[in-house]
């Protein structure tokens, strides 16, 4: 397994400064934002699409430092009821898939998106309970009229470009659990898989190792984010896991994102790495840092150290003892 970094973390640096910093920290792969929520500071998308020499120079800056691109990322909402937002997300996603193909990057990461309650809606609607029955009706409409038709087309295009789509299982979007990911994959094709982030599973009450087994058996893990979550049970008892307090309210929140090793110990991360390998995933662990009590530099370096302390890097042996 290789240790990577989601480069959006270092947007205060120039592209070259970011590359030098992460390479010196011992990272092997970088995930680069092309638009949407991650922004595109390190990826002039249109320029790279239109200029082969620019692509070669861009890649050379990365590979000359011993780095590889693990994925391009454009997390956004392509089925938003806000048509302008949906159009921008769609355009960026298709351009990102094309650029990934040109750069020989195997994965594009994104969100599934979330629609409104109907065609007249102005805002997203995320139904998470089957009753009152209006929520079930909204849920079914979103899946059959918006989500599946959209991602069928994207999956076909991605497959034609030999690119996989890593959908992050994130609350607030229609795909946020192993079940919803597999449901969409079954309806659209194998190009659709997970950008698996255990931090979003823990706070939903999902065991990441169990999720790895479920998705791994379907060969549905395309990418992996390394981010931790701390659960405060006393606060859960007050606010529940769907806590709506701002992330800055660390003392009272039910759960808080942490850097790797500070929500769950490195031993648990080692078990997760073993589960990934045993279930067919041996690619990258891309560090994403959103820890509210630890600086970017310290959080990043702690994550690298903790992952490296439990990582498995060499190929599995022949079973010489059997």
C-alpha cells in the first residue's frame, strides 16, 4: 500500500512547493483537485486538456520528485436542483475524466450528488427515514429519475476512457453507505466504485472493516481516504450521530474528524490495512486532514508517521511454510 495526500490541504503553497513538501515527508502519491469543493489551484484543467506539452511538463514536475497521481478529484453535486451548480459540476466531471485518461490516472473521485424533492425544488433534499411516506416517495424519485440515469451516462463515458469513478460515501448525498454504493453500481456498471473514507463510516455507526469486506468482495473499492473520527459517547447521547452543531464546537459535538491515529489507534488502522489487502485493494491511502485541534503541518506529519508505522508495503510471500 502506498501513502498519499489529498493536496488540497496545502493550497497556501505553490504547486512546486507543495510537491517538495509532501515528497520530503515521505509521501508517494498525490490526489489533485480539479474543481468543485477541492478547487483547482494545482490543476489548470482547461490548459492541461488542450496542451500536450503542458501535460508533459506538469507530469514531469510530479514524477521528477518520485511522486505519482493517485486520483483527480472534483467533489460536487452534479444532480443539484440548482441547474447552474449541476451544469458546472457536470462539465468539470467530464473534463476531469478526460484529463485522467490523458494523464493515465486510473481514478476520478467525486460525490454521487443529491437532488431536490421534485423538479420544482430549489434546494437539495436528503431523505433518511422511510416515514412519513413522503420521504420514501422523494427517495425513490431521486434514485430513479435523477441519480441512476445520470450515473449510467457517466459510467459509460468513464469506461470508454478506461477511468474508474470513486464515489465518496458521504452523508448528505444519496450514496453514503456500502448498500447505496452497491445499489448504484449494480444499476450503472463496474466503473462506479467507492472512494472509501472510514471517517464518514464511523460516525454513521458503520464498522469500516466490515464495509471493506462488503465492498471488497464486489471489487468495488477504487480509492481510499485516510481520515479519522473521534466519537464522544456522552455527546452522542445528547445530540445523536446526526449532530448539526458546527464543526468548531469540538467540546460538545457528538463526533469530530481527527487525523489518523487520534480517533482510533494505529493498531486499528493496521487491521484496516490488512482488511484492504485481504479483500483485493492494495493501491493508496490518501491522507485527508480536517482535524480542528491540530495544525495542518502537524496533522499531516502525524498521519504519515502513524500510517507508515502499520503499513504493509511489500508483496505477499509465497506460502513457503505450507
